C-alpha cells in the first residue's frame, strides 16, 4: 500500500499524483468512484470494480457452461410450473389457448 499526502485546494479539489493516475488507468475526463465509510474513503473506478467482479464470478464459472442459458432454462421451468398451477387442465389437453 502506498500513502499519499495531498493538499486540499480551492473548492475542495485534490489533484491525484501522476503515478496514481497511471496505476488506475485514469485520463482527463475519466470518472472516479469515492466510497466513504466512517472516517475513511476509498477511491476506485467503475472499470476496476467491473474487473474485480468479473474475477470473482470467474471463480464460480464452469467451463463450457453458459450462465445465461442455465438461467433461461430455470425460468422456463418456473414458467411451465406457474402455467400448470394457473391452468391445471392445460397439461391434460396440451391446449393453453
């Protein structure tokens, strides 16, 4: 961890040192996220948060299995159950009109 001591400028502005901007991949106009908790703040970017979330999700992914396809299959089964519950005679006749 690297510690920076930055002077507060007019209107509450703080200039991030160039090595910090480079390590975060920040350019002019980019937006940063500041999370405040108690007396501490955490500075990051949406891009870095996405990368972190993707890395976490990758740990749970199974090779060759589409999470989207699994989700849709589950929803189809749920929908069929709901239709069967609402229209119990539709299962017997195969007609849902």
